[in-house]
C-alpha cells in the first residue's frame, strides 16, 4: 500500500508543484492577474504563495510532516477559490461558467487536501514511504 500512497501523493501534488514553480518563474504574468483581481501587494503575494504551495506540496510528496503540508495546500486553494474565482460577481455567462468551474475545482482540491490531512493524522505511520511521522 505504501507504493499506492506514494503514487497518490505524486498525482495529488503535481498541480501544486507546477503552479508553485510558475508563481516563481512567471511572476510578472501572475502578478498582472492578481492585480486585476485587486489583490493587495500582488507581486509579493504571488511570490509568497508560490513558495507556500511548493513547500506544502513537497511536504505532502515526501511525507515530511505531510499533515501540515496538506493543511497548507487546503488553505491556499480555499483562499484562491474566493479571492480569484467569484463567479457570482460575473455578468457574462461564459466568464461566469469558467469562474464557476475554477471555483468548484478549488473546493474539490480543498476537500482532497483535507482528506490527505486526515490520512496523515490517522494513519501516518502506516502510510509507508514517508520521511517523518505526522506533526499533529
């Protein structure tokens, strides 16, 4: 089961590691998007969030306090859903639908991250192929 758990972690964090890398290497474009959503200190927040999700993703992937990493990822995607994908504010039907899809994706990822947290918290030692026991 340890190999299956590792594969699940790899697949789960792929989106976070890719996004975190993009936050740091393509920060100009992401800053422009964050500014369009009226995020204060957009450039700084893009860089901080990039490091945040890279660290959280690596923690889950490696099983290095994976429970804390999962909570970090859950906090990020929940905040992203409400700060960036407020579909209820859109009047154009296509834009509204697109934002709703992203909002629902972020809610789903939040749920998945919370499940990963529970798995680490309850079965951390039994998951196998992790560097540390759970923090919580």
